[in-house]
C-alpha cells in the first residue's frame, strides 16, 4: 500500500507508508486512519479484515482498537466492532474483523461514499499502530433489494466480556424470583446467563422486602418469618460467588408493609420494639449466609417537593407516635445485629440535588452528631434520558462524599420515555432507533463517569441496575396507564431478547476510561 489512506480524528493525525504497511500515531481517543470506498459499492454485511501490529507503548497505554465504517456526509456508521487491548501483544500481528451490519440500511448505498478505518479507543491512548493489510469481502448475495432482510439478521454486540471485571467495586443487578415467575433467576436460562456473565452482586427485586420476609407477628417468634424464597435466592448467589445487597428492612410502600404493622394498635413504644426485632431477626438470619454485604436499612422516608420532610403518612411514622424516630432505631438495631455489614439510607430523586437531598443531608448530619450508625447513601437513580445532568448528579453525590459516607447507585435505569420527563407525551419517543440507543449509551456512560469522578475508591459502594431485560422493567408496569400499555421505557442494558444494547457499551466505556460518545 502506498496511497489512499489518511488520518482521521481530532487534529487529523497523519499516516506513514513504510515497508510494513501504513502506520499512524494512536495519540488520543478516536485517532486513526481511514480510506474511501466509493459509491455505489454495496457494503451491507460486508466483512472488513485488517492485520495490525501495535507498538509496546500502545499495549501499555491500555488503548483498544475499533474498526469502523462511516457514510460520508451523514457520518452515521458501524461502531460495534471493538478489539480490547487484551487481544494484542506488542509487535505481534493480530487479525481483526468487523461485519458492517448496522441495524438499518445505511450501507445499502448507491449514492453515498463510505470511509472505512480503524481508530484508537481510550483516553490514555499512545504509541503506534501499523496496518499491514486491509481487505473488504462483500456479502455474497447482496442485492439492491436486501434492505429489509438485513436488519433482521443483525444483533448488536457491546463487546463486553464481563462488565463486572471492569470495576473494582460491585456491579449489581436486581432480579426476580417467585415475584415474577417468567423471569425467575432460579429457572430462566437467559436471565441466569446474562446475570452470571456480567454481574457480581444481586439485589432481590422484591422478595427480601418486609411483607415477603415477615408476613405476620402472631407469636412474636422467628417462626413468623418466611425465608424460603429469599434463602433460595441468596444460596444461588453464594453458589455463583456473588454478594447480595439486602433490600429493604423498612419501607412504607403500602403493597409490602406487613398487615400487622399497618394495623398496629399497640403503643408506639411497643411498635418501635417490634421494628427493632424485625430488623434484628432479618439481619441475623442473613448474616449466617455470609454474602450479604450491605442493607438498605430504610427506604424512601422523605417526601418529594419543597420543602422535603419526613413522610408523615408512612405507617412507621404514625405508629411511632408521629415521629421519625423509627429510622434511627432501625439503624441502631441493624448495627447491633451485625457489626460490619454496610448500612444504607436509600431514596429516589436525591440525585437531583434538590430539597430532598438537603433534607437527607440534614438527617445524616444529625445522625453523625448523635453517633447513629450509617455507612452510606443509596442513590436509586431511576433517571430520565436527559435529566438530571451529570454535573447535578455529581454535586449531589459530592455532598455524601463530604460526610465520609459511601455512595452506592442501587437501582439504576435510564428511561427513554417517562411521564415526568421531557414533557411527556408531547415529546414521546415512539421507537427505539439506533439514534436513541446511542443517546442512551452516552447517558449511561456520563452517569457512571460522574460516579467515578466524584466518589473516591474507598467510598464506592458499587453500581446496580434495576433489572436485566427491557422486557421486564418495573417502569413499564408503573406507567402502564400513561403509556397506554405500550412498553416504551427501554431503560436497561439488554433488549427484550437479552441482546446487548449500546447502553452496556456506554457503561463499559466509563469503566474503561473511554470517552462518552453517542457513536
Ligand atoms: C419495585 C419492583 O421492581 C416492582 O416489581 C414492585 O412492583 C414495586 O417495587 N424503588 C425501590 C424498589 O426501592 O424496591 C422498587 O421496586 C422500585 C423503586
């Protein structure tokens, strides 16, 4: 090769021709080399193969490589091809392939020129890459009418081997058991496969909530508890070397407050004692398993709106004698039961850095002043595609960090549609196109990056997503009326067939210090 290549990316790197091939300096993220494929070449389902050789500086920089194809002028393209740094050895040839199978007909082109290239990925990219050969094999039977069949055949891959391996803190996921039999982690093979591949911590979506574990208080003994389903779930986690985040010891949400607590008619002093024994018995029971590393001790005790106050309509508040004292009593009991497990206060919308965040920080300051044990704050993070922005999220987390407490993202999902986001339904997004998917990818990346930039290593409690597949997100049920029973929140990392979504790549990009882009 002696001509036809040029540098691409910021600052337009240059290319050198030499006896080995074409060399470019991989001096930054998105720097690489490209060549043109002129119209009307049919590139749909074509396979690009390159033999490359990287310098030792490139290898040690940790940079990755990405083969890509781009329709010139629109710059839409194939960005799914990814080769991790681990696939290379310095000064050794590696053969990389990339199928141009973007899930639409953009490469079924008769009027556009395309550029095909390879670029460095990773903010610390350095060293040189030599392209020794490049070959494009066109799809055997591509005909001009293949636009529809092409999209059905292509499955997106985020090229992530194990998301959990990219972080040195827990990467968790909420799963179902008997509460959602179709998606039961103990019986659904797809659910198991994706959980075991990518996560090292689980949260029970429901079955460790109050009414599931502690349905009645007839006798006041441990036999009033029902641990069967939760034990099966925790044992599964144990068998797979996963830890469990316990969720949740005290939560006012009506559907899961045990009847005997809702209808409590005894004194408030006795009610507080009952809450203490509830917390003690559950924490004790699971301590014996050995893999419950943290608990949401109290969930959602604060109101939305300005000013935010302790929820006065919570049965716990009412039965405690119109007092929020049940919160500290729960934390004290949990600590007394287990000296080392991390104790969290968990809530939603606190990432908006709003009056609820302020009220929560007041509570934390008060707890710390009075030596009420608390280790961290769980940010549920049921967020919108475009709100709140990453700097707001970071500012809210920073307040918790400033108190020396851990920050855990406990229930992350990024709703494409949500009735309280982005003036729904005026701005309803009706289909999950690649453009939307890539916006969501960047959003996941921006959120994880905000977490990494804000929370120091010793205060990282981990990041958990609230579910696996978009087919089983709680948001579509929660907003069924507003959504007209359409499933249009698409908030998770895997699509309805358990295939990777670009969101997974975005999550991984942040963990790998690759810049967040919607490409
Ligand atoms: C949700 C579950 O995912 C649903 O299956 C259930 O019907 C309602 O609760 N905040 C929390 C979680 O702390 O416990 C909620 O889980 C989602 C909001």
